[in-house]
C-alpha cells in the first residue's frame, strides 16, 4: 500500500472514529436519562438497578473523555480506537447482567459495536473485541450463578446472541474488504484522472493557439497561457472560473453571446493587448450545459503563414509550368532548326509539328489561367433530370451516342451551373478517351444515396494504377503525353467550392469518378 493510500485510510479512520465516539456518547447519555426518569415506575425491569446506574454513569464519563481525547489527540489513532470498543463491550456486558440477561435493545447495541469494530479496526483486533463480547455474554451467566446473581434461564438467548456476534463480525469483514476494494479502485481512478488532467494541462500550455472556454453565463471556464497572453489576461485567470466582463471587458462588449454561431470567425483588437487576433467560435455540447470555445490566433502570424503557403504554391506552380512548357518548346526549337534544310514534304511535316506543339503550349497557358483565375461561385438549384440531357445535347453532341445515361426522377442539387457543366464535360471526355475499344459506351449514373446525390462517370478501360492514385487530383499530373494534367485538378477544386466531393471509386474493370453532394428537397 502506498504512503498516500495509507494516509487516506488513516484520515477516513479518524473521521469515522469521531462519528462513532459521538454516537456512543449520545447513546450512553440517553440511556442514563431514560433510566433516571423511568426508574421509579419500571423498577422491576432492572434486576440490579444500582449496577445499571453506576455502569451508565461510568459509560457516559468514559465516552466523553474518549471523545475529547480523540478530537484533540490526532496521533495514536490505532491505539485509541480499540479502547473505545473495549469500554463498549465491558459497559454493555454489565448492563446486560444488570437487566438479568440479554434483551433486544442491548443486543442491538452489541451488534452495532461489533460491526463498527470490524469497519474501524484491523481483522485481528476486531476478532478480539468480538470474542470478548461473546465471552462476556456467555460466561457472565455462569459467573452470576456462582454468586447467586442470576439463573441459567437465559443461556439459550445468550448463545444465540454470541452466534449473532460472530455472524456480524464475518459480515463486517466482508464489508471491509468490499470497501477497501472500492477505495483502491477509486484511488487508482483518481490517479489516472489526475494524470490525464496534468497531461491535458501540459498540452494546452504547449499549444501555440489560444483556447478560451466560456459557459452560459459568459464566465471563463478554461484558458491556456497562449489565450491569456493574446488577450492580456493575467495567468491567474487561466486556472479559475472568472467573469469575462472583468477579465476582458473589450471582448465581452464585442460578443453577442446568445447569437454566436458555430464556425463563426471574426477579428478582434483590445486596449489590454497589442495583438491583432483572429477568433473562431466552436460550440461544445457537454452534459447539462453548452460551452463555447474561442480559438484565438495572432492574425499577423496567421497572415505570415498564409503568405508563405502562397509563395510555396506559386513556386511549385511556376516549376510545374516551366517543366510542362519546356518539352513542346524544345520540340519547336528543334523543328525550326531542321526547317531550313528540309524538302517541301519534310517542311510540311515540321510545320504541323510546330503548330501542334504551339497549340499544346497555348492549352497549357489557358488551363493555367483557368486554374488561377479567382472566379466567384454562384450556386443555384439544378434539376439534374433536365440539366444532364441538355448538357449532352449542347456540349457533348459529338459523343452523345457513346454515353449511356441513367438519371433518377426529381433529383436536385445546389451547384454553380457553369462549373458543374465544366466538371462533367472533363469527366465524360476523359472517360471516352480511356474507354476500352470492346465497349461502345460509358456510363453516367445519377442517383440518391441517403441524404446525398451521387453522379458516377464510369468507363471500362484499364483504370487508374494504384501507384498513380495519390497524384490523381494534383495539378500537371497526367498519364497522357498530350495531357496537361489540369482537368481533374480544376474539377476537384470546383466541387470543393460548391461543398461537394469528387473522388475515385475502385472498380473491377475501368475507372469510376464520383461527384457527391447534398440533395435539395
């Protein structure tokens, strides 16, 4: 048993001992008062009234002295408690003798004493107290008969009472073991909870972002050092529940607490802090209350990270464009060098090559412009049962016979119409290009799935190799020599801008690209 567990046990033992000492003092006092008021009328109930009176007076005095001693002397608790039960057994034995044998009231007091001894003392000391009680109840009748104090008429009741003492002792030991088991379990759980709390606190202290948790009354429930630093709050508030209007009045005045929406973002500056903050609101649903989490970031650092990401993306994009243009440009330069020394037939061939590579460069530039052009998205409700056939008729008429289309009735989504048109054209033409020669058509299926709408474009070609799956939606990735690798990237970006998802679905044969978005009733 660890030192902390031992100290906890002694602490509980001491307080239970105080309660038991108070109980026995009250019981002894009540018995004495009852005897003094009823002795004249019920004198025949007491076989030896003077012994009963003197025993009660001694019992009250001993109980008072032991209670005062236990309260004022906090050490040697394990030595003081056995004396309490020894005095109880002696006093109750004398009272039993004074009333000429066991009765219900004294028997109950005996049972309470033995059970309390089983709880407060170790097993050996409790057993000693129990055996003393058994001996005092059984053999006082034999002792009394020798001096003609009583007869052996109550020997049966005494034997039953002695057996009851042993049963109570056994029950008390079982209860003690159960209590110890529960106490050890509770102690281990409290250690684990304490460890997790310290770990959570350590993690919060190391996080760069500020976290501020508010309850329904707009009081600070939890904050980490980063939040205190950003808001200009003393660190003390990070560990106490404190009204926000006292800690950070500027933020309190800005917040319309009952109108905060989950996911809401806003900028904040305060006279108490020199930081310009970006704050995001998150609602936390916990049992019996609703908490609000404010995630605080230094706006200058956030803007710096955004600029770094933009520069990194720009560098990657520039490198990709340079790589993509270098190949057709090299072919143009080579063809141009050969053009002067070639005959008429070779010149025509080289001219076609130059024109083809020029068109490829133009297509790369055009796709790049489409990719980086920041066009606003304007979602509207689209009835797919009308939109899909019209799309095939207007934009895909040259391959309409190769499209096998199935659209469920009355399916609508919210999507930017021009962007959805471009996404479907890219996916369908890609599917036609990669379709197997043995199959004369591709499949376009539109159907509902739970609360979503799925648009599947499937071909029956070779599919996408597993090594290429991770690069599918990256810019400038293409398995075709003439491809720019921007079609799937643009389609993926358009879907994300309309809260939809474009993904690849593995098939036994061919490839399937799926658009999944929310259905509109």
